[in-house]
């Protein structure tokens, strides 16, 4: 019998209970880090603008574009840093889900365990979402050129729905990739993608329902102006990690070559426990 | 077991004997005789797990809850990974509950939401957080008292914030109709 979504959520809440302080603290640190880097990027942009205003060439477009490029580069670096931090937080949540202890130092897990693989997965996700967004961008540009005629508006909406559908289908296949790498950073990027697709076979409906059931919480997060996501993200991730662990346990159980091993160790210990003291036998 | 009682678990008094068999397949004669060994003749010290004839291991949830009862867990004790995950599940279920903090936070957020609902953003933010905390604190089938209070106050805060917003819009309509001039 497959584990229900509510049961997985209950397990996630039990795993997180008593550890919200550490996890939310890690989330705050990650968001503070991205805030600092983004502020630096904005500062570069503003400082460059002021310097151009103070000098004799306020309308020099070259200076504007160079500062804009610097700001974009800093912003991208911030995104990558945050992604690595989030991967570390995922590791914390994985430890909690498997009954281990979690520490704030686990945040740096992705920095110390083959960060290029985590970044590889992130970049693949990023480029796939860019590819899926191309039809929408093309139609939007065409709509802007043609003055937003009704047919173009309808096409724009259709392309947007198509993009959403593509992202959902992609996530149904490869939604567990990061968790697989977090569990074992020695795995290669493509192997993680293959394993995710294999483990999701026959379970996409459950995963879709699980993801859909978080919509209410996401709305609460939006209503709280993003503050609620400090708690919602760990909860969602822990639930998905439990989903992955449950699928893995299920596939172990259904493996055709499986045979139950006798518990030799317990019997061996019991023999010695039952033996009377001083008896050489 | 005494430590478990100190932690507040509902553990039946068995006078030093292992806990009772929970499997429905266990023979009534054995229960009457107080024989609590596993049907396969083995016994596992310290772990209240028995294997029924149907192949299901049954375990009593250490925290007595009306909806839980015996928890079937056949799959978790068969493979190393599955066994580890199963033990993790047991640890999670047997861990002392610390949800009251979250429920209390929900109540506090609800009250602050009501107080700040006159400025609609306060009611919205704290109301949403209160509902969120109340939902996160619910690990049983029933909600804790604090969480129920937090949910109620948070909903009230949201409704008040909505009313204030509607009132502000209604008051500003005449001003907007005259083009923003008095």
C-alpha cells in the first residue's frame, strides 16, 4: 500500500518538530547572504551612475552598460551561492528525515562536497526552463510588434500555459535530482537525472498531487509577504525527501532478487546473553 | 520503560513482562497465558515488534493516539536501507512532542494580527503567519488547543484586515469621483 500525501506530511512535521529554529536560522542566513550580494550589485550600479553624473559624460551609454553587466554578473553569482546554500539546507533536512542530527554547519555541505555537480544540476534546470520559455517570449515580442491584436493575445496566453505545462512535466521526471545528489554527492549529474526518471516511473501522479497540495501554503507565504516561506520551504522539502525515501524503500521491497536475510547477529548475541555466567560452554 | 513514562508516554503496566501482542493474528490462547513471544519463536529484546502470520510486523505506537493504534510496517525491516528508514520513522513517532511552541506562536500571531488589523497589512501578514503556524503544529488528527485558538484569531485578523481594506476603498470612492480635488 502506497503512503498517502497526508502521511508523508505528518512524517515531515514530526521530523522538523523541535528543529525549526536551526532550519529557519539557516534559511535566514541564506537569504541574508543573497540580500548582501544583491545590495552590492545595486551599489555598483548606483555608484557608477553617480560617477557618470558627477563627471562630464552623464549620457555615456558605454558606462551604463558596463555597470549593468557588472550588476548582472554579481546577481548571477548571488543566485549560484544561494543555490549552494539551499542544497546545504536540503542536506540538513535529509539528515533530519533519516533520524540524524542536523547542525548549522551542514549549510556548507554543497560547498565542501563537489559543488560543481550541484551547480551542474542547477544550470541544466535553468537552461531547460529558458528553453521552455522561448515560445512565450517569441509570441510576446510578436504581440508587442503587432500592437497586441486579439489573436496574438490568445496565442500569448496559450504559450504561457504551454510553458507551465512543460515545466510541470519536466519536474515530474527530474524533481528528485537534487535530493539524489544531496544523498550521495559522489553520483554524477547525468546519473542523478537517470535515477530520478527511473524512480519516478509510476509515481508521477502521486508527486503531482503532493506538489499540488502545497498551493494553500504557498498562498499563505505570498500573503505574509514572503516571511512564511522561511517555514514553508523546509516543510515542503522535508515532505519531498520523505516521498523519495518512501519510494526508495518501496523499490527495495519490490526488487525481484530480494531475499530476506536472517538476523545472525541477534541470535549470536542471544546465545551469549542466555549462557549462565562461569559456564565455559 | 520508566524513562518513557517520565516523558509522558502512555505505556501499559505489564509488571516487567514484555508488552502485549497487538497482532490480530495472534492466538487467543497465547494471549490468555500471557505468552508474549513472537509466533516464530524468536524474541527481540527491547523492541515491541511481532510478526503476524500474514507476514506483517505490528508495533504499538508509543504515543497513544486514537487514530494510530498498531502500525503495520512490513517493509521497513527487510533491507538495510529500508530498515534504517523504518527505524527513523519509529524515532520520529516516539520523539517527545514539541509542537506546543509552534501552536503558541500561532496564537501570538493571531492576537498581534487582530491588534494590527486596523492597518490592513499587519492583519494580513500576521494572520497568514498564524494560520501557517497552526497548520504546521498539527501532527495528530486533532489540533492542539493553542493551535485552535491561533487559527481562530488569525482568521478573525484576516477578516478584519479585509473589512478595513473594503472600508478604505469605500471611503476613497467619493474622493476619486471628484477627481482627487476637494
